[in-house]
């Protein structure tokens, strides 16, 4: 089985669990305030600072470098979204949560291992390019956001055709052609990446419920 398909099948239940977190249920149901949505934007910002920093460090790596796409970098888009939600003083109003700090630390910890970097890159970006597009459309309906701030995180105009890009990404995964031990290790790290991202959403849900 091609590695991309093997990775998808082996982590599908983890992916579904992450999508089904209560925070996203409330968000997609239009039950959260703009600021409560902004908490997720803020945590994304810190996560992508770590992930895109790893990408820049690995740009010239013979293996990991195949998964470095500057057109995917999210920092500028997230800053526009944060300005829209919080205003010009957004930096003083956000901080990484405990679970986000754990995720950032793990990304930094495994970024010197190409398989670890790919695991976290795949978990975030392939989700953003897939289910993230549905999330964007719903958020635009709920909050009235357009391009320029609010949901810019989900726009990947520089990528071009999303289906074509995702097919190319899967082809690069297949080209890794890891041996059985390495494949299992990458799959294990991908499952952990899903878990850590799910815990970020779980902590957001706890905050929302505590404030209710």
C-alpha cells in the first residue's frame, strides 16, 4: 500500500476524534462569541510559529525539505485574523495555553527527525486544506468574515488548486518509502500530533464552559 494511504488509514480514527471535539461543535453551531473563536485563532498562531519555524530551519534538508512549502506559511494570515478579532493591540491580549505550549515543544523536539516534522506538518496542513475549508465557509456565514481578516488562515490562494496540491503532497509522502520500522514510527508520531491538537481544542472547550 502506498505510504500516504497507509498513513491516512492508520490515523483516520484519530482524525475523526480531533474533528469531533466539543469546541468545534459549538463553533460550527454558531454558539461561540467572536472572542471565543479568537481563542482558537490565537492558539493556531502560536502553533504555526513553531511549525513554520521548523520549516524554515529544514528548507535545505534533503528529506524534510520536500515538505517545506513557503506558500503554506500561516503567520501573516493569522496576524490579520487576530487584528480583526482583537484589534491592533492583539499581541498583548493572547498567550499560548498549556496544551499549546506542549504541542509547540513537541514540534521543536522532533523537528530534527524528518519523519517527526512530516508527521506534524501533515496533521496540520492537510487538515487545513481539507476539512478546514468547510470550517472557513461556516465561519464566514456565522461571523460575516470576508478576505482580509477573520478567516484568512483558511485561504491558500498561493497554493492554486487545492486538490492538485494535495495529490502532489501525497505523492511526496509515497516517495518517502519508509521501511516498516520508520513507517510505524511516523504513524505513531502522527497519532500523537492529532492527540496534542485535540487537547488544544479540549482546553478551549474547558475555558468556554468555565466562563458560561
